[in-house]
């Protein structure tokens, strides 16, 4: 069966290219193999992502099969002892050369990029302990009370707990965004770039399904997926609306809180999505930084006096994080930086912060930048 798994992984890799990301190729191939066991599907996915994690090391090998075998050997050596792969090699090969100009490349971050990512779940508020027992083996987070790591092999999408809406698959850094938004029951919030609704569902859970939650996106198909997810999760306090990010807002409502989880280069996800290291460019970073600034400027009028504006991106470049926040500070005198509630990140506690950078090594999840403002009372 191992040869069968590797053959399928090689097929996925051959289908992957700049116009078809590895995760899309993986979904396409796995969808065509309806009788594939969940364990085998997991192993295929792991093999594909290991291949791209060690991509630069493989360049002198000829053929996908030989490259894949080398990637698996390198990964095994690294897992046995991370010192087996020198930091100088990681610095030269684990990320593209242009990255050093745009973000801090630390030894800890480089090592984290080569590790297998954890599968994080978010339980319904206050139920993580009971869910962990049902989905054994699962491990509770020591940082967030509703977060847990699943380490089993079952297809979670087929579990009764999933269909009952008892949990969502959501990275721990994304969970941090909702917690730092800190919405209250009965408030009115807007998730402006909702995508398929992961953060929308979390905000609703924190609001105890009370108040009103708007969710918008520029892609109708994502809003359709959001609709299915909210139905399964029994989220009733939301409405969805198309919005292309422009100056014309979809509503005249003034909000207690607005979340701008903006489009970004996704560098914070390079551990989970290693192929993106070799398709993302410096031009992407510059273009997305401009989009983020425009989004914040367009959204600002929708925040009521005393309301909160939260900006989050799953990237780590200065151009898309601290520089965007600084530009907003300079251009929006009606807003003042918001002091976030204290948050525990690995060995460090962040308190009295107006912006927080979560590195993958902090929580064992994605990288994330989160900044916040409060609109001044008139």
C-alpha cells in the first residue's frame, strides 16, 4: 500500500503548478478516488507537502519519484533530530531569497517551517474537554480553552460531532483573532473579508448567537460555503452580503466592531502550505499591502464612535503588518490604538499591546499579525 500512496502523491505533484496549487491538485485527485481509506488520504497529503517543504534540496534529482524519495529521507532525518539539517542550509534553502528583505528570518521560524503542521480544532465555547474525549486522541491547548489538537486518523468530516456542529477545523492563530476581537453578546459586528466563514462562526460563538453579525466577501461561492457552514453550526445571528472591498459599502449600519481579515501573501501559512513559498513573490507583497491600506480606509466610516476596528493578516512581512498599521495611524485621526486583552503565546505573555505578531513557533500554528483601533467618541 505504501507504493500505492506514493504513486498517488506523485500524481498530485505532477498536476501541481503555478496555476494549480498543491492543495487544489490534492483535492482533485483525492475526489476521484472515492474508495481511498482516510489513513491513506492523510499519508498522500503529508507526502505532497513534505515534497514542497524540501523543494530546493531536490533540484539535482531527476524525476518526481526520485525527488519524492529524497524529500521523505530528508524529512525523516529532520524529525529524528532537527540538528541533522544545519541552520545554514535552512537559511539558504527553506525560504526564497527575497524574503529576507521583507521580514525577520529567525532560526526558530526556519525550524518551524520544516515541521509537520498540527491539526487544530475549535470546540464550541466551553466544550473542549468533552470533545477531546469523544474525538480521542486529541490534546487540549494550554493557551486557549476552546482549542485542541487532533492526532488521530479518522476523517473528521464524517464524525457525528462535526455534523452536529460541535467543532470547526480552525488554526489556533485564527482562533486568536476572534478572542482578541472579544465581541459581546448583543453587539453588531461585521466580518468584512469572511471567506468561507471560519472567523464568522467563531465571532458568533463568542457572541452566544446573540446580536447581529454581518459577513461579506467578494466571491459568491465562498458565501455559499459560509451558508452551509452556518447551517451546520446552528449560527442564526448573521446575514451575508456580497462586497468587493470598494468605497461603496454594502450597508449604512454603524458597527460595534469590524474585523478586516485582509487578503495577504500568506507567509504565515508557509509551514502548512509549503508550495506557496515558491509561487509567492515580492510583487505580491507590495500589491497586497496597498489593497490592505485601501480596505481599512474604506471600512473606517462604518465603525461607530467607541467601536472597534480589528485588522488581521496571516502573513509576517513588515509591508503588510506594521507598515499598514502605521499608515492607518497617520491617516485616521478619528481612531486611537486599541489595547488588547492579555494573551499567552508559548513562553511569552503579551500584555498592553496595540498590535500582536504571532509566529508559527509561538503556538504551533500559522503566523498571524493582529492590530486594533477604537474610534474616538465625538
